[in-house]
């Protein structure tokens, strides 16, 4: 029937040596098998493309040529003449191909896209003026909409589903520390993403986070003047602190040593299995990702150092607050979560410098997981 349609046949008369097939087509026999019913329906639908169609039964002895053609499916096809053509059916004709539905709902980007791509404005005059005014801050590159910025690179605009994905990845992903408020807003913007309700969504998302509510801190210490410490060269002046006794980790460690550079705010960590001596501190297990090293000389082994400015205490508070929120009740896994929290700390802008420690140390921003899942302008180019 497909071949006849391709040849633009108007009137078709077909024959079959199976009485069951003919009776199913005419409706004289009941079709109980769903597969048989589907084939009969398929033939009836195909017959409507002809002006006249007739299916008749003939004897098996009069259908030998059709039987010979049907046996070619299991025979060798190398010696066939040019008058016989075979077509391989990869799937039954009654099976429908699966198609994914595409939902093209409207969001906050729809009016801007319509104006930037097609020049279409809303019918209301006030709405049209708003769209014209806002469209000057946006551009379309390779089918994606970006927001222009004076002090930042192009920020990729996200729809509702992508907004939720970005919030989950930055707030509680593999390299996150359950940030909230301005810190989470700045981090999302620095990774190259934007939507108009970013600040309100961040506050609402943090309020719904169970871990953030359980381990939120209430400031009790009165404000004090900071002690200024000048450090014009990176990795020269360090602050070192030890935290413990902690819950015994899976690595049998009970203490954690944290070191922070005063200029770049870069942080190192180390595990201690026993409390250090009262006058000597060994920093042999410090992690480092740079060429600089942190050592102690014989003259500096005495713990009576000059007064710090509280930077290391503030870093400890942020780091272990993030560990609490990531672990919940599984406190013994703090040693495994420590590297991820440190990475989140290094890729989050610090208030004192306005930059991330990673950028202060390496001169560029680090690539975080959210930029892999949701491609930003930096990862595309």
C-alpha cells in the first residue's frame, strides 16, 4: 500500500491467501488480540488514501509469487536481480515513535526576547515602554539571553527551572557551604548568572533550608575595633589556630589546624590526632595548592606571637558552620567534608577584600560545578 501511494495509484485491489486477515479487515471476525486489532486499524487508515480499495481472498496456489517474495527476507540477497528491491523495516509499522514534549511557557524573558529577536512589543503602551527601557541591558548570543553589566562579564539569564538548579548547586551542592543573603547573591552573580528576583529568591530559599535554620548563629559579642595588620605581599603573614576537641572522624582525627593568609585570605587545613605541645606547633600536614609553603622556624616556635585581628577566628567560624550544615547528625565525617568547605570558602568573595581568595592568589576565578551544569558565558567561550 505504501508503494502504491508513492506511485499515485487511485484504485487498488489487493489479494491475500489468509481468510483471517480478510475477515479482520472487513470486520466480519472479532479482533481480540490488541496487536491484530492495531494492524487492521492501520490497513483501514491506509485504505482511505485511495479512491477505491478492495481486499479479496484467493487460494494459496494462486499466491505463490507473493510467498516467494516473503521468503527472501531470510534468504541471501547478494544474487538478487535489479528488478527486486528490499526495504528493511527497523520497527513494526503499528509502533509509534516516542517524542518529547516541548513546553514553551512564558517567563520573565519572553517579552524581552520577542522585542530583541522579532521587534514585537506588548500591546499596552506602558508595558511597551518598560520592555524598551529594559531591553537595552540585554543581548542575545547564540540563542541565549545575557544581561550586560558595567563591572561584570555577560550574565546568562535563567528561566524558572534553571533558577532552582542554580540555587541548589551554589547553596547546598558539592562545593558549597550553605551561604545565604548577600554572600549567596554575590556568588551566583560572580559565576555568571542572573534573574530579576535573585535577592528575594535567595532569602526565601535560605528560610526553607532546614540545615540553615538548625545551625544559624545569633551574634552575641559586642562590636570591637579591628586590629590592623599590614601584609602587602601574599603568603608572608599567616594566622594559625587549632580547633578541638572535635568528634573523632573516620580518619581518627580529633583536632583541626586552620591557617589563613592575611592578604589573600587563602586558607589551609590540617588534621591532628593528638593535642599539640603547649609551646611547639607542628604544621606538617597542611594542605597546599600553591608553590608557597608554611613553615615554622626555631625562633618562632614560641606561641606568644603578636596580637592578631581575629581573621583566623572568623574563618574558623565560617568553615565549621558550613561543616555543621552539610553533615547534620553525621558529625564523624567532618574530615571528609573539610576539603569541600575549604574550596567553597576560597571561591566565595570575602568582605574585607571584595574578591575571592582564589582570585587573589591566582588572578582569575575558579570554575565551580554550577558553571558546568548551567553553562555560563565564560564556559561557552
